[in-house]
C-alpha cells in the first residue's frame, strides 16, 4: 500500500503540472493522450463502444506509471470504484482490447476462471482483477489530444509529431525526374505546400524513411531531394510539406465529454444500465 500511495502522490504532482487536456480529463504520460473516467454502470462491450464516441478506447496501461495514472483518475472521478480497463481474455490469452499483447499486468489474486474474461481495476491499490464481461461497472477511457488530424490528400503522409502532411514523388537515380530548387518549390506551392523544412532529428528521420519507402533506394544513398533551405544548384527531386486540410468537426471535445458525463450521471441516478447514444 505504501508503494501505491507514493506512486499516486507522484502522479498527482505530474497531473497538477499538466494542463493540455480538455476540462474533465487529464494528461496520460506522454502529453498527447488524456484520461477520463465515466461513472456509469456498463458492460464491457458498452464501455468499449462509449469510448469510441470520443475517438478513444478503454485505457490500456503499458507500464507501472500508466497504471498509477489510471489509478489516480479512478480515485478522482470514480471515487475508487472498481472499473473496466481495456484488457480481456480471448482464446485463453489475456491481451489489450486492440488485440496487442500485454506489456504490463498487475493481477492481485490471479487471472480467474473461464467466464471471467474481462479486467477490472481498483484505484485504491492499482490492482487488476478478472470479472465477467457482463458485469456492469464504471470505466476509464483514453483518447488522443490534440485530436490527430490526418486529413492529408491521397499520396501524402501524415506525421503526428509535427502535425504536417508530407509528399515525395518517387525519384529514380538511374532515370531521375529532376527539378531545380525553384521548380520544386513551384510544384509544392501548386499543391498548397512548400518545400519541406526540417526542424528536428525526429522529423529528419521521418523524411528519410519516407524517401526510402517510395524510392528504389531504401538506404537513401543515391536519392537527392530539395528541402526548403537548400543552397545548392543543379537538379533533384522535391519533398513538399503542408498542414492538413481543416476537418469540419462536430461539437468541441469538451462539449462531448460534458454531455457524456451528464448521460452517465442520469443513468446512475435512475439506477439504470448505461446506454450510450449513437453519437455525441
């Protein structure tokens, strides 16, 4: 118990310092994902469906810190009640709800018997326990934030770390379709972008991999592409970069979360099983 308390205290400090998530949720470990507890009586399948309404999923703790952060959210919004996480047993094997293998687990008293094929979670001691998937209980969703906008045109690749779309037509060293730097910039502007500008090693690696994926030069030894600050003369291929098109969205995520919590509260007050709406 001392371990759980100390971890939760550390998590509380981290959460207090993070304000990137919509009201009613909090940052979950990496600055790009948020957690929200839904205090409704729902079966596992309903919990999965409900998280999808906010473009999320049942939380899938991948390490002790993420498990502790799920515990913090459990205590904050679910008052320590047992609730679902995104872990279930399929064909005798426990795994995450998205089909991937468990990277972490924290069972308190074993993994139960057949018929107890979903995982519940207790915020008081951060433990997991097997439960029948038909059990009605609260749950915790995780979702990406800021929302991933990958509305890139066909043929373009989205890089979440920068929020930009990238385009590089294949460039064959043996038979190059080459351009001057001005021609490359003109081609990019004609598609609503500019020649790529590199601002980090990670972005450079992404562009490197993009070139390797579309050329016949997987190691990029012979590929030659212009980028935005090139000073060289001569000819090369071009790589474009631009912001994705704006997606016409529904209500802001804060409004969706508020509506979802209101529906959950009404169902609980009326002692009814939670039935999620078809949309928010």
